[in-house]
């Protein structure tokens, strides 16, 4: 069961456009079918088009919009999900944690704490089997939160977790010991495209969830002329959204 994380990563990868395009091109060479190569080029063109990728991401984000932090209601705990730290190599032969693309999660959590929206903030101890360090992401975030002025007694760090379902279960167990016979209310902070799945899993764990989405992938501006040509950024956005949609579908079917 512990190694299920490999399947959760491998199976969606098999359904990504890049994987399918490669398979179609190989098949077109093996079976000498030009139609398969044309289909591969069509799929690549669509998935690397910014217009198509933006619509795919909009579907994953479910039309969420940025919320003013001072307008958010008070809750029992702020929960910041992992997924914003990466380890990079150092000149001395070691590694050091560095911010990834979703650093807005941390910034939003700190802002909400500074506004007094909850008495405690929780970071999840995200750590995957292939991590190059024994330090969890949550412990890195805890140190950085303390450096930003958050009282250490107001920070909770979960045990090691590998996915969102485990994050929800870890937070549930922690809050159950703090709020007996009540349904704790949490302010859930994560990327907009990830919020639908995360909110569903936390609600299923028995928590009352107030979503606070950040790290929006679609900007408010119009497309530029160059966006209509195939590009790697659009392909990356398409695959990020598609992977999340697959995750949403998996849990919807699993808990149907």
C-alpha cells in the first residue's frame, strides 16, 4: 500500500499527450500507417496551443477567483498543502530547498495568520519516496514561517504524507484531538487547479472546508499573437490541468 504512490504517478503519465504522441509515432513507423502520424501531430498541436490549454486549465480550476484575505471568515485552523518546495544541488555536493511555482500557498497562509484568521496554521509533511533529503517539505515551511514571525506554538506539522488523501487524513486526526464532538472548520490553502480535489477529500474526511485558492494558472490578459503557435508552456499547462482532471475523476469514481 505504501508504494501505491508510484502507481498514482505512473498511470496518469501514460495518459499524457506527450506519451500518447510518442506511442502514435512509434506505431506509425512499425505499422507504416501515415494516419497515426497525422493523429499524433494533431494531438500535439491541440495540446500545445495556449487557447486550448487555457480552457483546459479553466475547467480544472472550476472558475475560481482570487479572494481578498481580509474578507475570509475566521476558522479553527489554516491548512497549507505541500507542493511548493524542490531540492536543488549545491556546489558543495549537497542539496538545498528552493521555492517552486506554488510558493503562493505559503505566502497566503502567512498572510491569513497575520490577519488572525485562525489560532494555528498546519503544514503537511510532504515527502515522496524518491526525495533526496530526509527533511519533509512541511519542516522547511515551518522554519520559514517562524522566520516570518509566526509563533512556533501556533504551527502544527503533520507526519510524512505522500498525497492529498493522506494530507486530509492526517489533518483530520490532529483536529479530532483538539475539537472533540465538533466538526472543525479549516481554511484550506492550495493551488486553484488542485482545490476541487483537495476540498472534496477534506470534506470526506469530516472537516468543514473554507477554500482559499491561490497559484492561478490563467492570467487575466488576452492571448498574444504568439500564443496561437505551438509552445512548450502551453503544453505544460495542458498536461498539468489534464493530470488534475484525471485525479478528480479517479476520486469521484472511487468514492461514488
